[in-house]
C-alpha cells in the first residue's frame, strides 16, 4: 500500500467518523402534555420543587 493510498484511507475514515458523530442536534418536543386532573395514587410525597416543573405537584417516591 502506498503512502498516498494510506493517507486517503485515513482521511476517508476520519470524514466518516466525524459525519457519524455530528448528527442532527437534539430538539425538545414541540408539545407539552400535562395531566393535572388524572386519577393517580402516590405512595410518596406530593412535591413541586424541581427546576422546570410547571404543574401543581408530582409524586416523589
């Protein structure tokens, strides 16, 4: 194998790895679903102290 073909192989492999590792960025879901009045049973405490929580309480077990 010549030096040129080795370099081309390395460049092709590097390009493939970079393409595989830089996929589409993650995005948040466009719809927010909340079930405030859903019937549920909680064996823990009803809390609302988590960052980003928007409801009246969640079951913290």
